[in-house]
């Protein structure tokens, strides 16, 4: 199976690894031993060395974006917001370049919409800093921006599964590792900041990733294991596992469905949409009167246009259980071009949220 710009053919073992470990990878000094044993118990005969070799091969080929801890930027510090604007066709590339010049802009996509055709994420260290960035973008581009911060998160992180072994992606070894006690502390210690910086781009693809991270930040491996596992339970890390390149897996149809859900139904509808396995993100966001009537966003992915349309219809079918959905009460904005994709910059956000603790002072 070769898809998109990544020339990689997934065989049975690759498919099993991708399906099994998009979350729930063990947080132990040699994670490949229990991970391989779990695959073998499910009928996929593989040892730790081969699992490590296959995972490394997929990362090196770009079939996996990375492997390791998916850091939850929102819990690390600062703020981010989804923003839209209208870029006239004759100035589109010029405006895209102007927007992309702002280091606070992470993902930026061209999307199919008659008016709001450019969508990007602004990430800042100061929770009040989004408005300042948008003022500067408006001054630079001459175009009005529409800020759509997350008002409620219903779901983030659906799995991209392949045909093959472990089809439900239901191996979860996240319980392995040290016993930890979650805290309600929102800030980071200097040592925790160093750890976040070390892992945000993925774990090293070695047989001893946690030991190598520990050596990199000059901390005991036991501390790294305990902190990663605690972060996972606190929500600072969404999951530990493989992060697929969904384009390489064939999920090329990226549809942002938006809905004008009655306000008194949003909190009831949201969890139901979040239960759909193919919905990767699900949020409540603000409307903009006269320009943007939608208050509910659900991101779907499909391997072709037909699959994507079926999945969007499933979202509508669930919506229709709660109210009569007219055609003008929803839309689906497909991405037609990636304009920028640098990822959320965590360094400034995490640094601003780092304070000395009694242990480090």
C-alpha cells in the first residue's frame, strides 16, 4: 500500500503495530518487550528486536510522524486558538505568506468555503496574547480575522486504523510502569520543562528510549518514567504510542464539518458525536454574527471521497436524532492545500508556565 508523498508499503506486521499502539504503549525502561509480548498474545508473532526495528523503519520512512508522548499543549501552558479569514483569490498566496510569517501561526490550511477560506492556529505563551497577534495579522494583511477559541472540548484523538491484525486498536499497556500519584499543579518545574522539550518531537528510536531521554536531560531514568506516566494520567500527555502520518495511511480526505446546533442541545449532542470512532476532533466554538453561524466543529477523515461522505452523513444522522437539521444549518469544509504545518511551538508556552518548586529551588 503506497499512498501520497510517502513511499512505504505496510505489511501485516506494520499494520498490527500501527493499529495496536496509537496509544497505550508501556512506560517501562524497555517498552518493546511487553509490547511485543502483547502482540504475540493476539496472534502477531514478533519479538522485541523486530518490533523495535519495524517501528524505527516506519518513523525513518515518514509512515509514522513520530513515536512517543503526544504532549497536550493546552495543559503545558499558554493558549491557542483557531482563526479564519477571507483571502481574495487574487491575493490568496500573498496573504498566506503574510500570515505564515508570524511565528505564532502553526497549522494553516486552505479550505473550501465561499468566504472564510483560510484557517490557521495561533499559539502564544500568554493566554491574553491571541488578540495581539490577530491585530497584527489584520494590520499586515488588511483582512478581518475571526477568532474561534475552543469553548468546550468533547474529544481529541481518534485512531487511524488499517485493515489487518488488531482491527479495533484495543491493546492498552498504559497501566504498566511505576505507580504514580497525579497532582493538580498546573505549572511546570524546571526539570519538567526540560522533559517536555526533550519529548515534544518524539522519543528517540532506540531500544532504551527512556534511558536516553534521561541521559539527555541529566535525570535518573526512574524520574523520567514516573514523570511521563504521571503526565499521561494528568492529561499533560494525551497518550504514549505511535503517531501515524495519516496521509501515508491513506486518510487523505480531511473534512471539517461545522454545525449550527441549538445552544441548549450542544452539551447533549457533543458527547454523542465524540463517540463516533472516525471523529478525530470535536469542539464547541463561538459563532460570528452575520458571517459564521456555526457553533460546533467535528473533524472527520476518510480514505477516499466516498468514505468521507459516508462518515459525514453518519454525523448528520446523529445530529438528526436531536433536532431537524436543515441544509443551511451545517457545512463541510475540506482542506485543499496545506499552507503551513510547523506544529505548536511549546518552548515559549512551557517556559512561561515554569516556576521553581521547593524541590528545585
